[in-house]
């Protein structure tokens, strides 16, 4: 059995972190949560997770700033990031997927299956050698 995949969830609402932890723990993921951008960056640096779930709207540092800092740092550059946000405007999705090159983009509210499928899709891309 493969060791469980580690997920860091950077989200300013503790209830949302708990919900994500509940959904993913059933699938064998270990979820660590951070309720702000700076705390999230520290947590990603120290734990080197398999994937990051990142909210865009947070009080101390917005998600795009967190994302840019993750991608700018050598030790965290390769960790895939899925944006999880209530900002459902298509321009945000286009910015996220095509300009910033996030690995995926999920809008709230989402179903548990949507979250699991997104994570599995992104992680399967990581394990498959690129052609």
C-alpha cells in the first residue's frame, strides 16, 4: 500500500478545511490546514505535500500571491496547486488555468466527488511520465 498522499489546504474558513479533511480522509489522504496565506506557505515549505488546495480570497494574502510565492521557490515549485474558490467568474478560471497555469480550478460549492476527481486527475498527471 502506497503511503497516504498529503494535502495542504490553505483556506480562511476552518469549517471548509474540516469539510475537505472529512471528504479526503475517507479516500486515504492526510489533510493539513492553514487558515491564511503566510501560514499556508510555511506549512507547504515544512511538509512538502503532494498537492495544495488554495483559496483565492483570504485576509492576509490573496491566493494568487500565495501561488506566485510557491512557484517562485525551488522547493515548492513542482507541487501541484488546485484553486478552490467561490470566485466563479469565467475570467478568473481563464486566468487560473491559462495564465497562471494552476493545475486545476474548482468553484465552491463543490461536490465531494468533484474534489476527489480533480485531485486524482492532477496527481495522475504527476505520476505519468510526460511524453
